[in-house]
């Protein structure tokens, strides 16, 4: 499962080998300064969380969603597995507007990672 990692002033969503293959993408990274907000959801499988069309990536509704979601003027990165809680990180700049990923870490661990 994807894991949020802080490397100095950068954030990286560390993907497993299988997730990289399914997403057709390497682990995304962004500047911590570009982070605007963090929101947690009990279920990420809703139109209010997931937006756009998957291209490229892998997706089976309510099972797995890996890859880039594209829409007019934005690109989001998703690494969602099953019906577990998820986090959404919104960015002001960078390759992706949002990272949406299933929680592999607790909310406290993610908060600590972001505010070291």
C-alpha cells in the first residue's frame, strides 16, 4: 500500500512495485510548500472525492484505483484499495492537484510527517 514519506522539504507517496505497475507511474513527489490541505474520508469511493477520467492506470470500482485521474485543468493521482479510509492531499502546484490514497498509516503519523 502507498505510504507517505517526507524527504526534507519534499513529500513522496511511496508505491510498491505492483502499485507502480498498476498505476503506470513511479512514486509521485511534490514540494511540502505546495501542500494546501489534508482531508480524511471514511470512504473515498464517491464523486466528491474521485473526479475525472482514469488515464493511464488500473481501476475496478470499490476494489482498486491506481493511476492518474484527468479532468479539465487538473490531474489527480490515486492509489486506492478496497473500502478503507483515505487521505486527500491538495497541492497548489506540481504534477498533480491532489493525491488520493488509502491510509496505510494513521492520521497522527501522517500529521507528524507533514509537520516535522
